[in-house]
C-alpha cells in the first residue's frame, strides 16, 4: 500500500520557526499538525482562514493623519 503523505519543503525565518514550534507545543501540536490544520481549513473555507490586513505603524499614521480620516 502506498503512503498517502508527501514531504513538503518550505523556507522560513529560523526565529519565526522557533517561535511557532514553542506555540504549537503549548497547544499540544507539532508544526506538521498545525500546517495540516491550516491547509484543511483553507480548503474547507475555500480561502485562507484569516483576513490578511496591512497594519500601519502608529508613526506612519501620525505622519499622514488625513489618510486615516479619508479611509
């Protein structure tokens, strides 16, 4: 019987991976389980399971307060 899993290889910042591993461990998961959950939820929702937003730093907002009012 053929294995139904494959290996994926991704590049990620070393510190980011370390932080994720710590978080997932606290949640009782490993990185593979967390990524699998993300992919399954993405397929289920037919989108990524969170809304990506670009948050401006407070200093950037203060530089152009009119932009904040216009949005």
